[in-house]
């Protein structure tokens, strides 16, 4: 049976705390590395706040993880098959965008596939991440319209369009329409990156 958004959102704080402890980070160290306040991290870990996509990406970056690795189970069964009902979901509390981790967890692949349903009018911005220069992604639109705003230009994607981009650059996702956009992100973590 497919888990609800609420079940996964309730586990985000526990997951963040476990990852922080696993890397021997204090709240202050993680706050400094991620550029996020100590109070906000504490509230997330206690389940009193749900991070936005951009904030969660900054925390993952500070922990040396991709978003997919953050949502992957600690002890995956390493099956090559990822059943839809077992795929992890997360909804951004600000924009309402729904993120589904599609790739089977625990495989040796450096590629992660994520399915996204992006609400009308939603925008998510990511600052430059020089540490992620070796990571790239393809954004492949299935339905709706999506504007990908890069530093130098904006690309309007229509169904079937696919945009390749460097994760290290600043970028934003924007849905300019009154219909949800549905797309896949195919993330390549690079030759020597960790999950």
C-alpha cells in the first residue's frame, strides 16, 4: 500500500537527525555548513517544521548527500525493482510540489530518477552550488508547461522536451500555467560522488 505524504513528512526530522548524528555534526556545525539557522534545524528534527525543497537541498549538500540519498532507506533491500507503492514521496510545504523517488535504492548506479508533480504557479529556486559541479541532470517534461530559469536564459519546456543542465549553477523551476506540470529529473551524481 502506498504511503501517504504525511507519513513521509513525519519521518524527515528523524532522518535529518540520524544523518547529522551519523556524521558527528552538532546543530551548530550543520547550521554553519548549510547556511540554515540552528533553530530551524532543531524545529525540523522535532517535527515542528517541514523544510522547503530549497532548504532541504542545502541541508543535504552540507551532509554530502543528494536529495535522493536523503530519502533512501538506510538498509535497502538492493532489489533492482522499485514498486510504485514502495517509492518514497515528499511534498514541499511551501509550493506543494510532490516528489517521488523512482530509482531502486541501494543499487550501485550513480543515476537517480525522480518524478515530480509541480502545481500551477509554483516556483522553486536553488542557489549556485559549486560543490555540485560534477553533478548533472536532465529535466524531461511529460505534461503541462515548465520554465527552467538558468543564470543566462530561460527555457520553456513543453511535453516531450528534455533539458540537460549542471546542478552547480543557480536555477529555478517555474510553472507559468494553470495546470500541474509533470516531469522526471534524471540526476547523474558524477563519477566519484556518494549517494
